[in-house]
């Protein structure tokens, strides 16, 4: 029971509790704040996994970029009307049941395959220079997917502008 | 050092909560946020396996997933804005123009 266990417990409980609150809260602005809390806790988990580059990327891109976009759209659609409406649809209990079955299946798969996770620790391969290692692999082995991702971002940018324009 | 199963269990819990959010909420914006939660859970799994194998490829794929999440959020929110301008609703079960 060292400090990483305690930190992992704190981050995991924070992530799961605020995720549950995000799904169940009535006010959509509170939903966004709880999702931000979940994403920050996940960033802490990334840091525990020694993925420092993704820790920073998660905070800058998710919390600083995507969630700001969400909050802007929440402000643009009217808030007061949607507060008084019913928040859950009619098939709620069927949906919760199906999701629980899906979770149980994944848990059983994880339980059956738990022996495959017993590998000798090879942490020293990625531990010291995480960003440098990511940069080298990204620009050598994954060069083509990287360029395709940039084209995807360009297309998404144009699509968002066209969608949000007033008269098409 | 925390075992890999703990990270996978955390990813499983977040994934299931995200699926519940997508299936039960009426508000389309909250459904999109739940999809972000699902993608995040997948990222936890990828990085846990990356740590287990000592290979940064999992982290590269997590970067690609974050890129896709950004693109999806931008286009999805643009669609929601355009729809709200035409129909003044963001509820999924009121978007039934194709229903006869």
C-alpha cells in the first residue's frame, strides 16, 4: 500500500462518482462540470501510468478545448426551457439493464483473461523520456495516420463552420 | 505499483456509465458528452496496455482517439446548433421528422 495505490484510489473514485453524477444530474451545466471533473481525474490516472504527454494533452485538449465548446453550445441553446423538461426517456430501465449486461460481459471477459495480464514489468522502456519516445514513434511508424488525422481535423473544421452557419 | 486489472476495471466502469448515459438521456448534448466519456474509458485501457507492454503505440492510438473526439465534438455540436435553429429543440425523441 504505497502512495500510487492511494492516488489511484482517489482518482478512480473521483472519476466514477462524477461520471455517475454527470449521467444523472438534471442541470446540463452541472453535467458539463462533472464531466470536466471526470476528465481531470482521468488525466491523473494517465500520470500514474507514466503517460506524461497524454496527461498534458488531456488537460489542454479535452478540458481546455472540447469542454469549452460544449459549454458554448449549452449557452446558445436555451437553458431555462430544458430544465423543466423530463430528462430521461421512456426506455430508461431497459437501457440500464442492457448496459449492466454489457458491463457484466466485459467483466467476465476481463476475469477470464486475467492470467494474460501477468507479464514481467518492462516499464523502463517508456519511463524516462515519454514525449521523446512518442514523437519518434509518431513521426516514424505512424506518419501516414498522423497526416490522415490532420486531414480529418481540416474536414471537421470546415464541416463545423458550414453546419453552424446561419444560411446554407 | 497498481495492477493492470485495476485500470481495466476503471475503464470498464466508465464505459458502462457512458453507455447508460447515451441510452437513457433525452438531451442530445448530454448524449454527446457521454460519448466523450466512453472514448475516455477506451483511452484508459489503451494506456494501461501500453504501460503493460512497455510500448508507446497504445499512447499514439490514444492521441488519435483524442483527435477523433475533438472532430466529433465540433461536427456534432455544429449539427445540434443547426437543428436547434430550425426546430428549437435538443431532445432526441422530438427529432422525429423521418418518423411516419
